């Protein structure tokens, strides 16, 4: 199954129908344009930049490395990271690998609530795959049954790959699940809001039109 997946490349349409189309078009049209990432660990919240081309190569190599986890297409990956760039890279890598990212906000400092939330997420998704950093792994180390992957190790694995600039593990469809968002959980444990590629792009287009944004 993996040997088939890693040979695929994305087909870019004139009008993006999936998030995969969006990143491919951005790189094709504006390879030298830059993304800015706020560095939360810096005292001055400095901004680090990467060109579209460099970011694209980085996240595709991360996605290729993710396949070594052996998870089936459509698996949910809970992304628990603190840095802006790390979160964005993890989301795009999941999308390109055929996984569904779910961004996890800061966990509760109360052990009982934290354990209850993590167990709830595991039952909700039928999945216990987490991508985090060393601090995040320490926070959930007392909770059994989780499959925890460190971003630092994923980055190391990704450095052994150099996939093509249009590589994808799975060619997404507009109505595929793209990203899961957790609610605040103010009335109990968090619920997951499912967004497809179609709904995210429709929202982006509507907002772009409303604000009069150019390409």
C-alpha cells in the first residue's frame, strides 16, 4: 500500500478544489514569496520566514516521513505543538500524507481533567496518535494507550527524503475530511468540528471576496 502511495503526484487544477491544490498553486505561481511565522518562544515575538518553495519541500518531506508510522489513510493525528511554524508544518504534512490533523490547544494543568480530555479524544476519534514536542510528550506521559511521535524525530527522518515538489501520498477529494477543530468544551468535553476541503476553501473565498483581497 505504501509503495503505491509514494509514487503519486498532485494534479493542479485552474481553480483549487482541495488544500493540496492551494499549496501546489502557491508554489508554482509564487515560489519566492514568503510565509511569516511568529516565534512565540522569543521575547519579542520575532517573525521567521520561509519561501513558499522551501516550505513546500519541507512539509512534503515531513509527510513522506509520516508514512513510516504505518497509519491508514484518513487516520486522525492530534497535533500538540507550541510554535506557529511547527503547527503549520504539521498540518500541511498531515494533509499531504493523507491524514486528518486535529489541533490540540494547551492541555489543562489539572491532572484529572487532562487525563479525562485525552481519553475522550481517543474514544472520539478511535485514534491515539499524537504529534508533539518533548514538553508535550512529558505532559501526556502518564496516560496509557497513546501513540506519541516527537516532531524532532519526524524532522530527523524527513531529512533522509527529498521527494518531488508535487509529491502526495493521497490525492484528496473536495469532500474528504481535511481538518478537525476542537470546541472549547465549556459544557463538558470538547466536540470535534469537521471541515472538508470544500468547506474550508468556500470560507476562504467568501472572506477574500468580502475583504477585497487579491491573489
